[in-house]
C-alpha cells in the first residue's frame, strides 16, 4: 500500500474534537466515535456497505456545532460480528436501536444513513426507533436485482458467494483483491478532479476491506441487495430528507423521485454531477442541504 493521500477535508475535520469508544450492544462489541461537544444537538450516523466510520468523516467535517455519533456497523471496521445472528436487516435494525440506548442518547436526535445505512436506518425507524428527523444520503431507493443494473448486481452476488466458498485464505484474498476494489471505486467516482479521485481510491484501498469474516460480508451483501428503502417508507412518520445524486449508478434519479412519494412527510434534494459517493465528492453541498432541513421550523 502506498503512503496515505491527504484528505481534502482534513483541516476542517481537525477543528472538531473526536474521541473513540467501545460498548457492548447485546453481546456485540461495537466501536464508535464521538465528534463535537457533548451538549450539542445529536446526530447519529450509519455508514454504507463494506465501509466504516471513516467514510462519513468528510460530512462530519462540514457539520461543526453537533455532537456526532458514528459507529462501525457489526462485522465492519472496529466492530465485532454478530455472534448468534445473521447479518441481515432485522439484526442491524435491532442493533441500531440497542446501540442508541446503550450509549445513553435519551433526548432528541437526528438519524442519518448513507447507502446501505439508509436501509438499516429506515428499517429501524419503521419498526420503532424514534429520531426527531431522518436523513438518507444516496438512499437505496429501488430493488438492486431489478432494472438495468440487475445483471451487474447478480455478478456481484456470484463474486461474494465464490469468495465464501473458497478456502479461507483464498476467499479473503479474493474479497480484498486490490484490482477488484479499484474497479468498484473507479466505477462509483464521478469527479473530474484527479486529486480527489486519487484520495477516494486511497480511502477505498484502506477501509473497504476492513471486515470481520467472509460469511458476515456475504450476509451483509445479500441484505443490501435484497432490501431497499421503499419497503419501509410508508411506515416512517418523522420528517425525512432524501439527498440523492443526479448520476447515481445504484439507484437512478427517477427511482428516487418515486421513493420520496412513498413517505408521509419527506422532501428530495438532488445534487448534480455526482454519483454514489456524495459523502466523498460533495460533502459540503450535502451538509448545507442537511442544515437547511434541520433548521427549518415547518414540517416538510
């Protein structure tokens, strides 16, 4: 691995105090990070598939004045895998509610989910979790196995199943293959900035393979392509903001426009000229839209 490429958002992030913590959540050791002052308005983050809390730090950097709580999902980053449950949406939704209770968030808070995290957050809120507001960035708004991208998704399913079926060493090597990770990164990045693309690829090289074991990755991937936010939208009554991308290869914009109509109380913001990496490419734009939503007195 080459030397780390400096983050374009490092200076902004360095101004926000951060501390690392660990907590037992119903038997699952969970690593989480706290940014900002303890008495500030609370924002809980849920990252995407194969990532960890690092992926949302560019957004954190744009949101001083909040107490931001950012855990690693079980099976990824510094958090343990589930010991006795499959890594499916029900398990992640249960874990999210238990995590919020375990760290003592007992007042109003906003919940933000990115990509796979948008499914987990939506499922948890539709069940019983009660944030004051919900923000979904690059929401997975339509079934991944349907439509024009279904063939590519099925190829990805075969890739993860092959990695799980191989002997352990070979399976890990396939999942962490740098060339495959780079193809994923190149496909998702839309920016024309060479420096920003290099940094995005470096982030994926460093954090896209920080997972617990092959089975947990396969289970989480299966969950990510078997569910989407539209399943839960009608059951979510809290004001919701969808921050979608004009060039998202995972959920097309027309599907996002259909999705927003499924919520009782939601609005859609579209960031132009960006794809599924809003959190890396346009975190400032996303943060500005989030702030307007949080500061608006009227419901959507």
